[in-house]
C-alpha cells in the first residue's frame, strides 16, 4: 500500500480559504450587505441626477432669423454656468404658443436691428446671456462688413494654476464614496475573521483543525479566503459604481474616475491584510462571542478615526493632520486615497506610505502569528498577550 502523502502548507491554506469562502458566501449578512451597498450607491447617483437635472438649464426657442444667435447664446451660457437648450420652431406663433404652454422658458424673435426676447418669468441671468450673445453677433457682423479679418484677432489662452477644479472635485467625491465603502467592508470582513476564530474556539473545532495543520496555516487560510471574497465584493461594487456613474452622466472625467476607483481598491488590499490579521489575533484571546467586542474596540476606534480624518482631508488634503495620518499604518488606507484624489500627493509620498504599511503588516503577521498560536487552544476565559506569547514559546 502506498503511504498517504501529507498535504503541503499551500494545500492546507487553500483548503481553509476555500472553506471560508464557501461558508461566508452563503451567509445571510454577507448577501444583505452586498445588496444594500450596491443599492445605496445607485441611489446616491440617481439622487444626484434628480437634483442636478434642469437646475441650471433654460430652454430657448429660436425662429427664422434668430438661429444664428443660438450658438452664441449657448457659448455665453456655458461661460456663466447656464446650460441653454435651443428649440427650433417654425414661426413666431408657434414660439409664443410654446412659451404660454411652458414648453420653453424664453423666445428669441427677429426684431430686425433689435431682436426681442420674450420670457415667461424674469430671469436676469438668461437676459444677460442672450443680450451679450446678440451684441457679440452684431459686432462680429459689422466687423466682417468693414473688411476686418477676424482670423487675425488673437485668441485668449487660459491656464489655471490650481488645475481643473471640477475634475479635482469629482475625484474627491468619488474617493470619499469609495473610502466609505472601503471602511464598511474593512469592518465587515475583519469581523467575519474574528467571529470565525471565536466560533471555532467555542465549538472546539479548532482542536481538530490544529491536529492536521499549524496555527499560521489556519490563520493564513482564513485571511486569504475572506480577503478574496472581500476583494471580489469591492471590485463588483466598483464596476457597478463606475458603470452607473457613466450611465447617469454623474461625472465628466471617466479616466479620473477609474483611476480613483482603482486606487481605493488597491488600498483595500493593504487595509484588509492589516486589520484582518489584527482582528484575528485579538479574537484568539477570547472564547465567547460576548467578549469579542472588548478586544476589538481599540482597532475599531482606529478605523473610525481613519474615516473621520479622511472626510476632513477632503476639505484640506495638505493639512498637517491629513499628511501625518496618511503615513500611519491602519489610517493610511483611508486617508491616502482622498489625498491622492485631491492631487496633493507626490509619488514618493505614496511609495513611502505603501512601504510603511507593508512593514506594519509584516510585523503584525509575525508577532500576531505567535499570539494566535499561543492563545488558540486556550478555550476558557480571556487570555492575556503575555500568557499567549509564553504559551507559544513553550
């Protein structure tokens, strides 16, 4: 008879990871949280569309003789933030009827030397825009008749030292929404890891598992399995969010949107590796679900603090608080994406933050793995860190 081969470490880790994925993917809380987050995201975008729709839009009817003024009116409106929609109508009668039926906001009639603007209600902004456009068209026509070469007139070049404020604002909003989702998923999946550890200790299942594998293999499998599940969830949310934002025309810079979302997803990987390890180690110190909250509170507070600072960083990304916390392990996954979206971070700063986070993860896994191994088989009461380290060495 051939000897039974002992599974390799990689095989054992994959086995635990697969077990975590299969058990959690059927979990009611996981399914509900995924649906709720997607619905909330779509709801926010739909609300944005409803709020913005028609708020800065005016419908202007143009008839024969005034069509040439239309493009100038739209250009002038764009300069002052007013979206002018042109409606071509065949004659003055149809234009007046449309105005009385409130199908248009204003009518531009050909009055010969002095065009006439009819308004349903006084609108100083629209009046100024149309008046400026009419004057521009009239002056341009007179210059052409006088033989002036308009192509030789120099065009004003505009450069904004502060960059594109609208694009920056959209990136920051996307980053805040992404960080809010990231914050929720970090808490959710880190608690999944912690609850799984306590459940196995309380049911004595851990004793059977440790008969066939080492503690670090069990810990790695748990973190890897739920990490893959969490990454899949945040990628799904990102795809739905990006698709919805483009479909609803919520953003006008799709490239910047995608890059910001990718940044948030990348920071999720680092944040999850850190918090899942810490939560798992903390959970190994207790044996009942009732005691879990007391050992997880410090790290939960750190997560909340990171989220609060991230919101503040949206308003002042170069502040001392935002700058310092973007390098602090545990806080950086929430703060740095917002600073990156605001365009206030150099490449070396991002690299330094990532390196510090990787070092912190390595330390947590190294030290935390020892605590986890020493405390896992202690199934009565709470275990102190010193006792767990002493038991691991023994």
